[in-house]
C-alpha cells in the first residue's frame, strides 16, 4: 500500500544534510508520496513534524549538530531528540531520527549515510501489522 512520508531536513550544514537526504531516498520506494520540507536548523524539525502529523504516515528528521565551544550542542541535541520521541509515541507514528550529532565536521562527513538508517526504521515500523 502506498504510504505518505514527510522528510524534514535542517539545512544548516547543507552538504551534510544533502548526504543524509540522498541516502534516505535510496531506501524509500518510489511508489510512495514523499514531501521534503527544509528548515533552518534541527530545533525547528519537531514543530514542523507536529504541524503535519495528521497528514503523513511516517516521518524522517534529518540534520546535523556539531559540537562547538558552548553547551548549546547538548541542549539542542537533547531537546530535539526528546521532542521527536514524544511526538512519535503520543501520535503513534514512526519518526526516523536521522539527526547526527558529531564532535567535528570530519565525523559528520563520515556519517552522511545515516539518513538511510532512519528511513529503514520508519519503513520497518510502517510495515508492522
């Protein structure tokens, strides 16, 4: 059966986000409806999903947070992860968390394929009976 996916992608680190998206799209069957929405950063991903929660079957949250010299990294990473988990459980809809958290750009570049893992998780949950 055809499924509707919403992919919300934070393009703060555009090159990394494009890699995450490319790897995710390789796994989602082309017969499904896929909408992609860009947001400035990962903090905006949960609210964008929340606004669209009733319109789609599954969601992908894609983006990157790289540690800087302040605790901002910890707050953003934890807040977005908690919000995504809460949305998924409360609404009983799968949200693949493809937000990578890295210490530096080298790690981020090496993990651009992680979008596929998020897509695989959503596809798996949507196929459950």
